[in-house]
C-alpha cells in the first residue's frame, strides 16, 4: 500500500517538474514583448470596432497610435471619431502627448428627393439593396444621383444613428451619429457626407449632389441644385464652389450667415437648428405651398432634432 | 432520329413564345433624330470626332475607339450633328451620346449598298481584321464585345473551331432566326471570312431545333461552303451562353475563369457573321441591325431592320403602339434582358429585341422561404449552388462566396426562373458577384 | 397608365411553386392511402384524418399565437407531414396519442426551428419516433390486415410484423427456414401487395413504388436517394445471407417488409432535411441503408429505418459542405 502511494507521488511530482521546466523554456522562447501601453490605449477606446478611424478594429488603432507616439511623438491624423475629443485626450495622456481638439463631425444626407419632391416614375421590384438597385437603374424618381431609398446606410450603421423615413423615403441621421463613416462607404451613390457638426449644431449644406444640367435635374426633382450660382455670388466668405452644375459649401469656410439659403431658387440649401426668422408669413397666400413644404420640413427637422418654431424657416421665402 | 446535342449540366425550358418567327424583316423608316450613345461596346467607349454643326453622310465615322477594347461608331444616317450631350440609354443612366438631325440617307462614297451577294473573299487575314475594326463591329448577341479583338488570337493559341451562335435560346426573340432565313448566304460568307481571319478549318453553326426551317435552309446552303457544319441542338436555355454552346457543339468545357480560346474555340453570333460580311465585302459599317419587337398584347409584333440610335418608342409605334396594360418594357429577352424605365431610349448595336410584358406577366411571385428543394442547383448550367451563393451574398460573406465560385455565374437566371419559392436568387447573386469582384480587385 | 416595373432579370418565372410540389407529394401518396384503407378499413381513414387535421391545426395555432407571423397552412406542407405521420403508425392507435404525435411533429420538429424549410430533421419521423419511444406497446401492436372493410379492429386481432417475427425468431435461436414456416409470417406476394400487419403506409411496397415513380417523373424527388438506400440494404443483406443463410434472411425479405420502402421513397427524400446535391444524396442514401441494416440485423429494434434517416438528417449539413455539384469547367489534371 505504501509503495503504491510513494510511487504515485514520485511519478506525479517528477512529471510536474519536467513539464514545468519545459513550459518555462517554451514561454521564454515564444515571449512576445508588447508595449503595455497598447492595452491601456485600447481600454480607453470605445471598443465599437466600427472602423471609423480607418483601421480595422480598436486594437489595431491602439497599436498604430502607440507606434506613432514612439516614432513621431505626435498623434496627428489619428482620431477616434466615436470617442471624440475626450477619448483622444485620454489616449494622449496615456502616451504623454498633446492632441488638438478635433471638430466633431456628423453624417449629412445630401439628397432631398423625397417621394413628394421626386415622384416615382417607375416601380422597383427586387431586393432591398441600394448596391444592387444602383447597378440596375437610375432610381424610382429618375434622378441618377439621388437616394435610392433602400437603406444600405441604415444596415451599415452600428450606432442606430440612421433610419429610413417611410414618408419621404429618405434616410435620417439622429444625434447618436459618431461620424464613423460606415454609411458614407455603404452608399453606392455617395450621397452621405461627413460634415462639421457646427456651433450649437447649426449647419448649412447643399442637399443635392446632382451634377446634371439644371433643366434635367429639375425635371426629376423639384428641390435639386440646378447650378444657378446665385449662392456662390451671394456668399461673402467664398465658401461656395461651383462644379459640374452643382454648388458645394465648404464647411470650414462657412460662417453660417444663411445668405445662400435665402437666394436658392429650389430650396436645395438646407439650414438646420437655426432660430426662426423675423419675417411674417402671410398665411392666405402660402397655404397651398405649405402642404408641399410640410414634407420638405420632415427631412430638415429630422436631420437633427429641430425645435418646432424653426419650422417656418423655409416658408419665409415663399 | 439521332439524339440531339446539348450541354450537359442544368438548363430550363421557358415557354418559347416565338410570336414573330414567321414575320419577315421590314425596314423601319428613318426617324427625324437619332441619338447615338457612345457606350455601345464592352470596354472603353470611343471618342467623338465630329462637333456640333458638322454635316455627316451615312456610314461616316463619327467616333473613334482608341483603346484596345473599344470600337468605332459611324453615322447611321446623313444629316447634321445637333449636339454631343448626355442622353438616357438602356443602362438607365444618362451618358454621352451624339445627337444627329436626320436630313436624308446619303451614303458615304466607298460603301457598296447594292444587294448583290459577293461570295469571293479578296482580302487577306490582317486586312479582314483591320476592316472589321474600322467598321466598328461588336458581338451582336448582346455582350457587344468588339469583334476585331476576338479575331486576334493570342500567341501560342490556335482556334480550331469557329462556333456560330444561331441558338437564340431567349424566349420571344426571333431576330437571329429571321436573319438565318433571309440572309443565309450572307451569313455563310461572313462565317467563311471569319474562318479565314482566324485561320480555322472548321466552323459549326449551332441552331436549336425549334427552328427547323432555318436548319434546313442553312444546311442546304452550307453544302457549297467548305468546312461549315450545321449542328441542330435540343431546345434548352441557356444554350446561347458561350460556354454552354461550346459544350453542346463540340463537347469541350471552357475552364473556370478562362476564355473559349483556351479550348480552341471562338464563338460568334449569326448577326455578327452577317455584319462581318457587310463590313468586309461591302465596306459597310455597323449602323443598323435587326430588332425583334414583341409582346403578347402588341398588335403587330415584328422584326425590324433598324438604324442604331432610333428611339425604341418609334419601334413600338411601328408595331402598333404601346398597349394600355404594359407593365414592363424590356431591352432584350425575358431571361436576361434589362427592364427600361422609358421607351425614349435609343436602339444600340447590342439590342436584339424589345419585349413588352403585360402587367400580370411582369409581376414576380411573392418570395417565400427556401424549402431546400435543390432545383436551383439542378438547373444551374455552371454547376453552382445558387441557394447557397445568394444566402452568402445576403449575409455579406463574399470571401466564402468566392470560394464557392460565385464569379463563374453567367447570370442566366435559370435558378430564379425555376425557384418554387419565388426567391430573387439572381438578384442576390448579382450583388454578390459585384461585391466579390470589388474584393478581388482590391486585393490586387 | 400604370408605372413600368424595374427589376433584375429574369422577367418570367416558371410554373413551379411550393403548393404544387406538396400537392404532387399528396397525389403520390394516394395509392398507398387506398391500399391502407383497403386492408385496415375505416380505421386507416380515421387515423389519416386525425393526423392531418391535428397537424394543420397545430401549425395554424403556432403561427398565429406563438410566432405571430404569416399563416402558411395553405402551402400543404403541414398536410404532407400529417399524412406521413399517419403512414407511420398502426391503424388502431388511439386518437389522443396521434394528436400528441402531431404536436411533436409540427411543434417540436418543424415550427421550433422556424417552420418550413428550416427543420433539420424530418418532422413526421420525429413525431413517429417520439410515439414509438413514449408509447411502445400501442405503437407495436399491429392490427392484422383484413381486406375489404372489416368491422372495427380490436386489440384481439393484432399480430406481429414480419420483421418482428424475424427478430424474435433469430433471438430465440431459430433458423430462417423455421421462422418462415411460422403461420403468422406473411407470404411473399402478400408482402409485396401489403396484405400483412404493419403501419398504415408501409405495408404495400407496390403502392409506394408507384408513388415514388410518379414523384421522380414530376421531378419532386431525385431517384438517387431511394435507389441508393434500397441498393445498399439489398447488397448488405445479400452479403450476410451468403455468409450464413440460416441466420440472415434473404435480401428481398428486407426490401418488402417493414418501413423500408416508405422510408426510402417518402421520408428520406424530404427536400428540407436531405442533402442538396446529387452526389451528396447518394452518400446520404448509402448511409441510411447501412444504418438500417445494422439496426435490423443486430439492433434491439426490429425496424431501423426511422432512426437511420434521423441520424443521416443530422449529417446533411456536413454532406452539403463536403459534396458539391459537378462544377462546369473544372479542369481535370
């Protein structure tokens, strides 16, 4: 009996020792020396793994950041759009560096071709995939630049920040948007643009990317940019450029003066989160127009939650 | 009777509906204005060489294809260039096109417009290819691949067979059928010309046996041409697919991802053979083609000889006008054609037919769940698993889809046609192909 | 004028639909139904009506109140599952038992996976095996076939199946000749026509084969599965018969007794739970044949095809991955 006990203990003890020695050497041989700061940076990141920073996953971004800190002592060009300035400051603190504040961005839908503005000329039957429909035809409304309304952007969003409005058939971005850019990549038509969030969320942008000549664009959609250049002429800050019959507002130069909004003959320029203008609306005359505008406003208001009193903004021009 | 040849894997039998196979080809009068899209060939569109206000004669070069895979475009009628601007074409998008105000039909000087059949081939191999290139020929079966590029055999390869597609497996369409009946001699001369250009001894014309008159006519005519064999084939869709046709006619399988020349074959269409004849023997560029205009409630479904650039609405008017309950307008046949949003789209070199479907015909069945019946796998002519591929594409698993050979799909639509659950299999396959293609290109 | 429709090609659709396929299966089962009514009288009809009714009822209730999705009882798949379940039970089975079986068939084996097209196992077989294991006595007391609308069958005239006799006999150490001499053992022609005790649908090999041929012609099933099952069973039985003819019975006995034909033709060929590709179907069939013969010759149960099919159902996804259709243009090297 004792013999057995002794024998067992000896064998197991010996086996344990030998294995421990082997394990020690293997661990030494395969040891990976990793900067412990990578883990720290990764912990500071939001771990959404959205790819908004341009790298596949938060871990990879952390590695790149630490490498950049070692090599160049700067975090220039590296930004986590999801975490924003707070996260980047924390990351910088871990790496004992400084970062400049980045302007927060938001995805903006640059198409206002709702069912009302761009009535359907054909009926689409097939899978709900913009990428497929884009290859098939120019869109139900006929505009070959406009939104197809099948929601590839909605499906690409990891943050529940973009939804389809069934009334207009256009996507709507809410304030959960972290500007990761997934929808920008998902849209086969390139309608979505990441723009400056703006002071107090105020933004002005051209809600159209149609490059066709005015007449053709207008035929398909009543709120298309027709390339008339009026906004460009009126802009005191040189923020508007014209190319291919299309106006573009540079958000870095735009001072939100709203002059362009007033002159646009097709209401293609949208202003968001501005207070009500002080012009009285003549109710009797604008009544029929109001109905049409109502749907227009659904888009504008829902771009970001807009207070109710903003509504008459565009009507003022009528 | 011998067992008719056909391809071995898959295939379906849609209703043939050849409403116009006994309707002789008529020439459509010239319209007042022609819109000639520049992107009429596979590859790079040619560059316009005329400008606004230029007077052109019928057959005069108006756009030159400079890239390797590109082809020339000639004026389809004489008149004045109105403008060069974007115009809606069959793709559903506005693209660059030449607008021509037609004043008459005065042909350029060096074109032989007589109807006499020239049988003697005078030109040499390289001259033939040069002439084909000059005359802007593309494959008229629908893929519109520039013909002169096809005629240039890569070094180290030899074209053993020239296979001519007279199958017309698409339901409804009859333009090739009528061509074979009415232009049999010209087609055979065209085939002989292509054989000389390719240095080929043997040519096989594959015709499905739902066209016994065409088989009889061409078999009789072919006796006086050396090396041309008429091969009757069993009716089965998609026999007109290049790879399926080679398998059916000479029992060779083109390897995955390779071209027919890999197995010593070059495939062309009977329409193209006719165009080759006209180009080489008559110096006549490709400015007109036979288009079938058909549909069950059209009053006069017909086959028209149409100048390139004629609006489709003109064809519909000539066939009795747009019927009231048209639900779908299709450029091409019902299996592979492209639905159009408006009839104001010009006929191009690749248009083989215009099909108008009634409202009730144009409805798709409501999709249900897959019952795993495997019918799609059985009918797939490429031996793929459409149910799996469409699922993978739906889920975005493009790498797995690539391994399952999604890129081999020829988009014939047999799977979707046959699916008892009415699933949009091909739609997702197309999407998958598109995304997988991007993936592959990005990798390079 | 209405708007034009834009969609991808093809713009026409064939005439196939799910309902048509299910109806074809029902038509194919008609000969076997008639034979069962002929041999087991109105009891057979009663069993079939209850099984079908209960299956459709459960499918409706589950879709309406549990899943709250679209109701698809009109596609006929629940009816097919009901008939198949009825085919798998003796004619004298109590109604409540049958209803319980239908609940398992539809509720557990079909709807819990998401309904038609998503069940990994053949629902009717799951229901049958559930009944066999839960109520072994009732499920194995087979009424003796009594042609031409005999009066109501009672337990008094039940008898063992041919396979049951065989298993019992072999277990008791009898030789095959002795077993065959048993007066309860049905004769060869009776086994072919169905004049023997057994489950409703399994008795008549001829009726089942007629249905099978009909389905193959209508392209609802492929011949690969039934033929490979039957051939495998035949070959295996023949091998053992040659080794020891007094211990192992001749192969034709195996083919025309028990649920082999029913299983091979109607159960194993179920579209949902069988492999998708032809080569895979052959592997599937051979697997079923092997497991069946193993259970029949050496297992505890006299009959093994239900278990064999369910086991192979579990392998279906693997078979689908491993056996691909012959691709066009695959270069031979």
